[in-house]
C-alpha cells in the first residue's frame, strides 16, 4: 500500500489534538457523573427531607388552627356563638397546606423513580463515551504513533546522503 | 435546583468535537492515503457516532431533571 503523506508532523499534531479531545471527554464524563450523583441526592434525600419537614410543620399548624377554631366555636358572646370566620379560614388554609405537602411527598417519590430510570438509560449512553476514552482513543493514538514512526523511519532511510563533493571554489 | 452543568457539558463536548473535526480536515490535507481513510472509518466515525448518540441523551436527562425540579420545589 502506497503512502501519501506530505507532512509527518501533521499526523503528530493531530495525535496531540486527539489526546486533548480525550482529556476534554474525560472531564465532561466526570462532570456528567457528578450531575447524576447530585440529582440522586436531591431526589432521594434533599427533597424528601424538605417535604417531610414541611408536612410535619403543616400538621402542627393544622392542629393549632383546629384548636383555635373549636375554641372559638365554643365561645359565646351575649348568648350568641361567634361565626369564627377568621379561624375557619385559617383552619381550611392549614388543611390545604398539609394536603399539598403530602401530595408533594408522593410526587417526589415518583420523580425519584423516574430520575433513576432515566439516569440508568443515560449511563448506558455514557458507557459508550467511557469506552471511547478507555479503549478506542488509546487505540487510535497508538495507530497514529505507529504510522508516524514508520514514516519517519522511511524518510530517514530514503534521505539523500550528504554530498561528498568538495565545495566549489568561489 | 439548577441543572445548567448538563447543558454546559453538552456544549463543551460539541466544541471539542468541532475542534477535532477541524484538526482532522487540516491533517487530511497533508495525509491523503488509504491508511488515512481507514483511520477515519475506524476511529473518527466511531467518535462521531457515539457523541451523536450522547447529545440527545443529555438533552433528555436535562429535560427530566428540569421537570422534576419544577414539580418538586415549592
């Protein structure tokens, strides 16, 4: 097979750029893995912890609002029971908040499952990049190295011998 | 929760791939034999294909995380 290479250094330069590409790929892979890890912590720990706390707080607020509402209803002023409108509004608001928190807790659980499912598929794609970095690109680099070395050796053998003629007199 | 690092990684990968393509075009001007063609077929095509499959996957996971963030925050 004949070689058609005008500049062996061009192959070496490309080899250097391919190495840089592999380094960038490695850096991006690590960044993407970190993002996945961050998403798992967010969905599995941070969010459940947050909504659990909010639900407990909402439960306490509902208990306090219920007590205030019932106390108000028992109260009579000049023989009339109070409408307790403000207390009823506060009680309903506290009840809605608790329901929201409970729904969010369930929603977080479902999103956590979805995140893990999608992340598993995503990691499958990342595995092909990992193979590029660990196997394919090193093979490509080795191939470029072999090609450059062979061409350099060939060029060295076929380099014209230095002239032995005496220098011309001026 | 902000998931901008995913899109940043996608941008970095695209930039790196563009630079590699450019470098290869320049190399091909000086290296024009069958071995160069074979190198392109064997290695560079594989890099292109693997990255082409990863870009939509990054967009997809980024979308999933974004939707989760919107639904699971206050």
